[in-house]
């Protein structure tokens, strides 16, 4: 049979092999990029934990640093955290009024309970 009478041949199994190689390459690329991103995120987490640990260590060793941090935190809370009296969302929680009180002992006699007898016992004790 002469060649011109034969049915034209296709690529054959070469397309399947090339397709599988491309698919395997894409899968390897996706996993490689995923591992690289995972490694970068893990590195950021480790650096953050080290920075946090150093900060905690410095706070434990330096009383001046603790005082500065507490002062800065109080200033931040006063400015942004609802301790203002200018009608913010928490203005009812904290008023600007300062109440000064002094506790005094009203009786030196331990038998004196402070009740007159005609008041009901508001606590319900016997």
C-alpha cells in the first residue's frame, strides 16, 4: 500500500505524555509555591514570637520600661479607649466627676450594730 493511500496519522500517544508532563509540572509548581509561602509565613511568626519574647524579657528586667509602657498605655486608653467625657460611645460609663471619700469607724462598741430596731434588715440575715 502506498503512503498516500494510508489514513493520516495523529500525534499518537505523544500528546498524552506531554499533557501528563505539563500537569505534573503545574502540580509541582503549585506545591513549591505553597511551601515557599508557608515557609515565609512561618518565618514571620517566628520573628514575631522572638520580638514578643524579647519585649517581655525587657519588661521583666527594667522597671523604667514598665513604667513608661504603663504610662503610654494609660494615655492611649484615655485618648481612644472610652475614658473621655466628650460624649463618645462610653461617655455614660465614666463621668468626669471625682468622688473623694474617707472611711471612718462609727462605733467603738462591738455590740453596737448600728441599727435602731425599726428598720427592716435589708440583707435578710437573721
